[in-house]
C-alpha cells in the first residue's frame, strides 16, 4: 500500500505534542447523531467523491444519451412509423431502463470501498448501522437525478413532449428515484457478498439485462409469446415503466404506482436485512 | 481521568476465531490494565489483527468472551464502539477525500456540529503538522503522513481505548519515532492503548506489559523485564585483532559470564549470548568482559551489544524460528535505549550498535 508521490520527499512539519495534549484533554463527547444525520453525512461523502472523481458522472450522462439515441433511431421507424412518434412512447421507458441499469454501480462502489481501509473505520463507529449504506444510496439518488434531467433535456430536443407537464415529469422522476433507492439494496448485498469488483459487475449484468429488457419498455407485451407475457406483465420494471409513462403523460395510474411501491417495499424488506447482516459480519 | 477507571480496559477469556480450517485466534486470554500501553507482539499471521478486530467489534468471536471496560464486545457492541477507536493498516481513511474532508466527515459522524467539526479537524491537522497537506487528497500523502492522518482520525473524540495495529510497519525511522511520540502523548492523557507490533524494540519503547502471540496463542505474557529475562539479556559480539587469541578469549568469556559462546565464520569474531541469571545489565556484563580481556592483553578491535531480537525471543519461547515473515527483520533496538538514556532514537532496522573499542 505504498503511495509514493511527489510529496514523499517534502519535509514534514513536526508533530506538536503540546497542542496534541491540549486537544486530548477535552474528554466530553457530543451527543450521538441521529440516523438521518449520519445517513446524510455519508451522502455528503458520496458527493465529495463525485467532486474529486468527476469521471464517475460519465455513466449518468453519456450512457443515457447513448441509450436514448440508439433505441429511438434503431427501433423508431420499424415500431412506430418514425423516431418522432416512437420517442413519445419510448422516452419514459428508456429513462426507467437507464436509471435502473445505472443502479448496479452501487454494488461496485461498495465492493471497492471494502477493499480499502476506510470501511472498517466506519464499521467501528458508534452510529446507526445502515447509515453508511443509506449514504451511498442518497449520493446515488443525486446521480440518478442528473441522469434523468440529461435524458429529458435530450428528449425535448428530439421532439418528446410530456403531456403531464412539469408536475407530471417531476412525479415520474420521484417515483423512479424511490424505486431505484429500494432496488439498490440488491446491489449493496452483492457488493458485500462477492469477492471482487469484477464478479460484482458480472453478476449484476446477469440480473439487470433480462430484468430491464424483458419489460414493456420498448414494445407492447401483447406481441410476445404467452409465457413471456406472464413474466413481463409482472415484472417490477414493467410496472415502474407504465407508472412513469402514465405520470409523464398526465394520467394518474394508481394501480401501477401501487405495484411499483409494493415492489420497492419488498426489495427493502428482503435485501435490506440481508445487506445489514453481511455488513455486520464482514 | 478515565470515566471507566475501575477494572481492566480489556479482558478476554479463551477468545477463538476460526477461518475455515485455520484457528487464527486459538484461545487468547488477555488482561489489559486501564491507562497503560499494552503491547501484543508477534510475527505476521500470528493472530494479532484478528484479535484486535474482535475487540473492536469488527469480527464476531467464534468462542470465548471479550469485554472492553466491562462491556461484552458482542452483546454490548454499540457501547464498546462508543469507547474505542482503531487505527491500522485496514482501518484508515478515504483516499479520495482530502485530509480536512476526512476529519470533518468523521467528526460529523461522531456528532459534532459543522463548525466544531471544522475547528477540531483544523486543530488536529495543525497538531499533526499536516496543515499544508490539509487540502490534498490523502492518496497523495506519504507513508508518514498517512499514519498521522489515520491516528488523527482516531482521536477526534479522545477515546478511552485506542487500538494501534502495527502503526509503524513500513515507516522510516524518523516517521516511526514521531508516531511513538504521538502514542506517548495520547497515553499521557489517560487513554489506554493496545499496540500490536512485529518489532520488539517498539514494544520495548512504548509498552509496559507485553503479550507474545504465535499461531493464535499467547506464548508469553508479562512486563518488559520479565519477558527479557526469559530470553536472556542479549549478546556481545567481539572482533579481536589477533585470530590466535580467540580460543583464549572464548574460554575467558565462558568462565566470566557463564555465557554460551559461539565462534563465527570470521576467524577473529565471536559472540557471547548473555544469560539472564545475574542482575547485571547486558552493558555491565559486557564492560566487565572487556576489562578482563584487556587485562589479559587481548586486543579487541570492535565490539557491539545486541538485544534479543524477535527471532531470538521466538527461538527462546517456542524453540523454533519465526516463520520467516517478520517484516524486514528490524527487531534490534540500540543499546542506549536499553539502558534508558535515549528515547526515540531506535533505528529499528539495525540489529546492533557498533561501538569502536
């Protein structure tokens, strides 16, 4: 773990044991912070990391734009007559697909963090246990927001018009963020469970590709064979895509919203405890 | 000054941790008095880090019990976390963040308000001589700076118990001495320190009691004096001017010091391993031997005094060598540290001091 750099040769200022002693005399400890407070502090850490390593925004900017352009022009003519007609249908879906795909990077960053030393320090702190994990997800929520805004801006340029107006779009994105937060507990689990960054990545791909493509994001499920329809119609991504599409179109798809929130609750209820068990045992 | 002054800081009974087939920690019993530095000495893979991780609630023991200031590390893990801090090669800081950001982050997690967190971070960086590097990402820090920021992060709140897991491994002698100064300053304020190390001289410099651990078991425990007595006082290395006088010198040393004398490959060199039987220090015994040799007209060109190295401690305690992994072999302290005149002058990597005779 040698980090030899230019600073290595610099003369280090001496340690002042007197001022150190003065600092150590203060034995009083502040009150323990609340769980939202520690979670937000970890979220702040995630934002600091974006500040220092801005390259990590690549996957929430370039990747969604690429998806949007690719699928709109690839399928538009064949499926809806023209890309302009298709984008009206496909944009909310691609938005959902892209953001849900991006969530898998959470697992990778959890895994990378464990490899480094800082993780054990966090685990030894007297704080609400899940806050480090929740912090990751809060930082990620910011990334998903960026991705959503980027895609919507691009969509507007390509001719997408949301009939739901601003409120509809905001409601759609909010639902997408809630779902992504809940869904990400799968990735925190994999991040803690699997040994290497690579294995996290490959397992995540195996989950995310079928789950996002086998949905109603691109086409109407009625064109699919019966067994596939059974899967697609019950997939959480389908419910989410329908709900977001409805909200952005100015409807209130109560059933789909309820289904989406139900799935979200289920993800947290199942993968949250598994993640925390792994976190405590690591 | 500790609020938990009654009872030991750490008490473990039959602590066990297994990883698959390996018993990494195999029934460790430790009692660490509060307010002292306790040294845990052993080679790589002896089970030191695993023990510390269990005590710091990072690993769950598979057997036995451990209490920190009376709190069980499994059942009362949360209370234990409130009293301890740890610094090691594993528990460090976030390399992507700057020094200031790291300390502010941790201070906030400990419940400090934004402004007090900033003040505390700045004060600590100042005390640790890191003010200039405060705005740099930690990944650009040198080894010595890394260790300082790691320790600073551990004392944002003055802990009752501080774990230092091999705090100086891989550091140059100067940085090592500075870490030692920090440890002394921390202990002076009443914090108990559990220090693990591969270096006998480090334990010697800092710890009042030492446990030697090997293959997950405590193989010796006691004060520094007791431990040294069990392995002998050290050895005297001599180089004579005249190879012909060597048999004579050998005989003289054996009679005078009751020491085991070894003839080196070099025809003018010999080594006497000093016993712990007498109350004389190694230096006194060596001085007497030199006097006798001079009286007999045997000219000594050069001599040096060596403390028992970790290898020798292990040889004495287990009857076998360390598993060849004891770092850079830097285990011999210098002799003036041994006689108590010098502090913080140990070279760490030298095995003995050459003294012109």
